[in-house]
C-alpha cells in the first residue's frame, strides 16, 4: 500500500529524479535486449520477470558508469559491471543448477548510489552523470567552514 501522505512530502526534485531513473533504466534494458534481437514495442511487449528486468537495469547502469569513468559502485563494494551482468543472467536461467547467487540487493544498492551520489539534474543540465563526492581528508569541511566564515557578508559583519 502506498502512503500518499509520505509521497506528497518528498521533494519534487527527488520525484523527478526517480521518474528519470526509471525511464532511463527501462530504456537501457530495451536497447540492451534489442542488440540481441529481442524487439519490443507497445503493440508487441516482451514479458520479463520483474526482478530480472530490475537487476539487469542495475547492472547496465553500472556498465554505463564504468564507461564514463565513474567507479562509485566499486567503491561501495559492488562487483565490476560485467560480473554483475553475468551473475544476473546466471541467476535467472531456467536451470537453477546453472545459476549463481546474484549480488544481494543489486537493484536497491545501485539505485541508492544513484540517489545519494549522482547529481539529479546532471544529465539534463550538463548532458552527463555528475558524481557528488567529498575529497578525502577530515579537514575539508573545516576549511570550507573557515572560507565561508572569512568571506561572509551581512549586516552584522565587519567588512574590512
């Protein structure tokens, strides 16, 4: 059951990002399967198990990140994209003896990385994924705070 009240409290930017993520995920799966001759359109849908399609979309997102030089999924302990793709197909083969356990919660972990570490409007505004990251070093926040304090302007500050 969907909690409408909770949904109404979500920031519009997050809702927009979720819609764009879902659409781009579906498009990735469509293009990938199309490259192997699986053609689908609204008048001729190809039914896929939901979990397979979602996990495939997550592995393809990782592949797109790798091709763009983005490694946030690897930093988060996920396998390389090609390994994830292989595991998704092996896990969903009709013969359970031929399958492996796929990466646990791959789809949830990849979408979480997208929402936490990718600028939601990067692709729309700049035509590229933009990783949000802080440099290593405990004094980064302190240096930013000092810079902002030293360069503040307002009615209560002395401008020198």
